[in-house]
């Protein structure tokens, strides 16, 4: 678990632990409703302990899905720059499912999205942690390692996160006191990600950049779900979450990716994606499913098994695309060899492989 990823998710762990009882049918309450506070406190319902590993595994899976969504977004853009429209479409559709299918279902499993006030409080805590601790520490370490470009970026991001926290705090006041205005949110200024090698010298700086990428991708995914939850009751709050989510992805993640050399030529991006999808299909999700069954969290086990099948289909779709890249005149003569094999891909329906394969 990374520092930034932990920052973004730990606030939700306690709430998830209280509600994880809905992962298995209860004999005393509807499986569609969380257990009452009294039930959660009774000796017979030590759910926070009984399903602790499944909760942790679900959050780990959510972080992976969020990172894959962000990664495939930019891999798709890179394919577009290389005039590979069908590969770009494959990455875009897979990215959509990463967020709107897998991440969303996993979040529902542990009741990650709460009421608007709770979502804002969690967001404020995460943004302030990064503004006052994580990014200042990363900037200090980058200066020590003479990676001054990274130090400047980390310092800039710390300021942005503090601004996001202020916006969320104003929104929280407005909805809880029924006074004041919900801010419109930050202005979005997308950054182009260019394929290339890392632009830092220190291995420590590179690790910190990769940690930050995971945190920003998770924030983007979380805020997207919070926006969807808020939309019916408060369109202004939904807009605030949406704009902040867009900044986290198209500015913060993009700037970090450029320094980290995170995006490569499409051939290498496909290879990385296949490796990540295969790992999740054959090892990670089957392992999570086994743990869930051991803890009698049967809904979680079923979901993990379903997603494992999806990941296998995505690996096949990416492998097909890789095999047929030469049809697009892509020879990859100037590819960089990446250092990041930790993504994964997915597209919710296994028919996706056949549907996308027909395009190549």
C-alpha cells in the first residue's frame, strides 16, 4: 500500500468495515441494508475483523482499477498520436469500464461512497494530507536528490491540493449550514503527455512520482463517483467534484506522468497492459476471491471471480491489438522500454475481446 494511495482511502476503511456485513446475506436483516450500529457492536458480529482482509483487498483492487483507468486514458491518446485509431478506441473503452464497471462495483461492495457531507470530509482529509505532508516531503527529497524539476512540481501540486481542500470545505459548510455558496471548482487546463523516458535522476524521486500517480488516479476515480452520487440533489456539488476529478487526471496525473516517463510508444504500452491484465486475471483476483470465500464474503468472491474473467478477456484483446499493429504501419523502431508493469486492464464484458478484435 502506497503512502498516497493510503491517504486517499484510509478514511473510508472504517466506514467500510462497519458496512461489510452486506457482503453476505444476514439472517436478521435484509442483505440490501447495512447492519445497525447495535448489531455492529454485538459480540456475534465482529464483521470488521471477520472481513478485514476482504475489505483491504477490495480497496487494493479499487486502487488498481483507478490506475488502469488513468493509464489507459493516456495510452489511448498516445495511440491517437501514432495514428492508431482502433487501438485508441480499445484503450478508451477499456478505461471506461475500469472506472464505471469494476471500480464502481467494488466501491458499492464496501459502501465506499457515503452521503455528500461524509464524501466531502473524506476528500478534505485526503487533500490536506497531500498538501501538508506527502507532497512537501516529496519536494524536499527531490531537492536533496537534485531533481529540481520534480521538486517544483511537487510544490505546485501541494498548493493545488490545498486549494481543493478549501473548495471542499466551503461546499461542506454550504450543505451543512444551508448558507454560503458551493464553489464552481478549479479551471481545467489539460496537459499533453508525451511518450519518453523518465526526466529525473534519482530512483527515490521516481518512486515518489509513481506513488503520486497512484494517489491522483484514485482521487480522480473517487471524485467521479462522488459527483454521480451528488448529481440529483446538488448539481453544483457534482460540478465541483467533476472539475476537481478532471484536474487530478488531466493536469496532475499528466504532469507526473511526463516526469516519470510513464507513457511509451503504443507497442510497449500494450505489452505493459497485457502483463498487468494477465497478473490480475490469474493471480490477484483469484487470490482475492479465495480469501473472500474463506471469510464467507460470498458476494465479494463472486465479484472478484467475474472481474478476473474480464481481465483475461482484456489481456487477449490487447494481445490481438499488439499482434496486428503492423497492419497500421507501426513498427516500433524507436520504442522506449518501460519500467512500469503494475497496471491492469479490463472491460466489463468478455464479448469486448471479440468486438474490438474485429476492428483490427
